């Protein structure tokens, strides 16, 4: 297609407004609801500019990007109104279009007024495709959007030329992590570290994190475990002209994936306070009287007609709102929905304490004295107290620390036994691995305990990098013995990568002459000098089948793993020996 033909096709599209708007849902995982939809533009189906990449590239090259984006926003707003979608509307805007001389501030607000959409329901999503030099001018443009009531999102964090600087200087309300860092996150420790760092920065800057590009249930499970609550991707819903409206139908069987073997994954029943709630149309005066009648009532959930939470009223916030002159008279007969806070955490009863703790700590605006809402299948069940979560988590951390190995801080023998018991109770298939370092004692004697400790820490790191935190477990039995429980189907590949990692990492621990010789001389257990090969790993694996779980207890399973390890150690060098639980 020639340049002239491309320009002609773009002219036709802009002249007739021939654009199609698709919507992809953004899910709030904690309370299983749709936060909003990202609007995505497509050209006419029979046009060479149907693809958004081709369409926007041509407009950018011929200086008509701002014009195309305005037409896209018009199409999206019209369709959003016609579909009567709930939640927020995410509109893509490229920073370079805001900096074009022809850009006229205020046109988006006029569009919203035309289609009856309030600015507080719209998120301006910055999509960076080119380097940005004039941060001051961009900040001024975004200040106008904020002043009109819009929220700001930064798209593809980590992929753009200057996205971190944009985040630092513009302080967006939402940041969307580029899909590169989500793809295969359950198999990549570096990507998990990156996302963990983003969550910490988001908390400091009071931004909410959206993970986009999720395509696998395993990715979703890891993100949930890490405390990422806002999710987007093909797994949850593709861009569609008629997008879904019920988040619970979009989520796969997540609860069967989340809840690591290393944690107590009990639900929130112990935290549930079955407090009454009020309807969204309840008069403010009636709510005020309820607080006056119950001195220990801290909060009231506000529900819609389907008993689903819309917001929350805190005693202190209501008192402050009604302290203003004439406020009581003004709001007394008005529905409580006028004064409720919609910035509330709602979590499902089936979620674990750890998941809720991560969500609470990632919320910059969650106060310790406040309550959060607990739902079941989307319907209100009661309230939970933030301080109760923190108390239980503190007690759990103290318990874990008491049973952790003091060197590696990995779970010790008590948590390992608990993990194996939980695995058998759940009837889950897994690879139970006993990992042992060959030649460790003579190495320790020759090089000293400090160097030996470095080797143990190195192995602990290698083990952690090879697990899927949503379903696997790493423990330290003691000395150079470790326990690894892998629930992933690709456990053989993970073990092979572990062996390769450890072999490469260990090179730095040897003296040059030992490295070149491929061995070292040290005293054996009888006190005689002996030649020992360089450090290697022996891994004994029990391939646990679901049908064998009922016939084993934790001690028997540990014994099988130990037996598999003994077989592996009988083979010189790096070795793997597998026992099948059905034939053991």
C-alpha cells in the first residue's frame, strides 16, 4: 500500500468517523468486580488501516494524531454510553498529541458532557510511543485534566523511553505494568522482583497498579499472591464490542491455584464481623441515628439492590462531613450514597489472610483503624478490621520465624512437615524433592565455615528462583539438606535449570587450582586425605500422585524423599533419582 493510498484511507476514516470501539475489562480481583474498561480503537474491517498499529502510525507520520485520537475518544464515549457500562472508562491518549500545537484543551470534557459521562468516571491513559522532552508542558496539560476531575494512568510501565520519569514527575493515579514483565512471571524470579519493586513505589506514590497482558492462570495466581489487585488480559477477557459485565464469570478457578503450600491458606471466617449494612437509598439521618445508638459501631457498608457493596460509611468521616454549617439540614433527607466512600477494599471470604494482608499494605489510603468489607460470591457478608489482620499476620510471622532456619531464613522442619501434611490433605499431585550438596563437608572443612555458609545461601537463592510462588514450597531441613515441593507440571525442567544454576554459581567459591583440576584434596571422615570432586547436587524426587495421597502421611512421604536422595547420591556428580509414589 502506497503512502498516498494510506493517506487517502485515513482521510476517509476521519471524514466519516468510521471507527470501531472495543472494550477490555479491568478486574478488581479482591472483590471480584469490574473496575472499568479500556477503550481500544479499530479501523473499518475492510480497510488496510483496520489494525490500530497501522492506523495510528499513519496518523502520527502525517501529523493528524491528535485528530484521530479525538475521533477515537468520541467513538468510545458514544459506545460506552450506548452500552450503559458500569465502572470507569480508560481512554488512550499519547503524550505527543497533547504537545501538538493544534491540541485544544477542553475538547474531551465537551465530549463527556455531550454523552452524559461524568469526568470522575474517566481515566486518561498515557500511551508512550516516542521520547518526551517537554515534561513541563506535559505536566501543564495533565494538570488541566486533573482539574476537570479526570484520573491519570501511565500505560506500559517499563517499556517506554521515559516511563519512570513520567511516573516520578506526573504522579499518576494508576500505573499499568508492561505485559513483558507479566509474561511467564510464574517462571521468572527477576520479573517477580521487578513487579515487587513497582508495588513498593506505587505505595509510596499513592498509585494503584494494573497488571496487563495476563494470559495464563499461573500468571494470575502469582500476581494475586504478590498483592496485585487490578488485572487485565486475554485470560480475563478480550477486547469486545459487547464486553462482559460480571467479573465472577471471567475469573478461572483461581482459588484452586492460589494459596502456596508454604502458607496457612485458611479463609477469613475468623475475621468476619457480621455487621448490618444499609441500602444506598437510606436517608443520612437514619444512618446517623444508627451510629448514635451503637457506640462501638465503627463503619457501615452501603449496598445496592442486589446486596453487593457500593461503598462504606465510617463514623469519623460522617461526623466530619456533618460538622460543616447547615450540613445536617442539607443532607439529613438525602441518601447516604451521597456521603459514602467508594475507596473501600472488599475481599471475598474465601481469600487467605496473606492475600488480604498484601492488598491492605499495598493500599496507601487504608487506615489501621478502618474496616474493610467481606463478601461471598459478590454479596455482602460482613466487615473485617484492618488491625485484626495485622495482629494475626504478626502472630503468624513470629511463628514462622521461630521455625525458620537461622542462616537461610527458609522454613525449617516444622513448616516442612506442615507443608507435606497440607499437600496430602489437599490430594495434590506434586514432585517432592530432597536436595543435597555432594562433597559439602570436606569443602566446609577445607575452605572454612564462612565459605560453606555462602554456598548454602547460594543454593537457597537458586532454589527460590526456580519455584512458582503460587504453588511451590522451599524448606531448609538443616546443614546442606533442603526440601523442594514443586506443583508445576514442568518440574523436571525446573530441576534441570536448578542444577545448571548451582553449577555456574559455585565457580566463584573455588580457588583457581581446584577449579582447573576439577577436584580438591581434604580429610575424609576417617581423618585421611582424599581427593573430592567439586560441589554438585543430588536430588531425590518422589513423584506424588493424587491417588496415593490418602495412603501416606507426612513422615512416610519424607521417608520416601530421603530414600530417593540416597539413590541419587550413589551416582557421582550431578544426579536425579525419581521414585513414583504408586510403586514405592
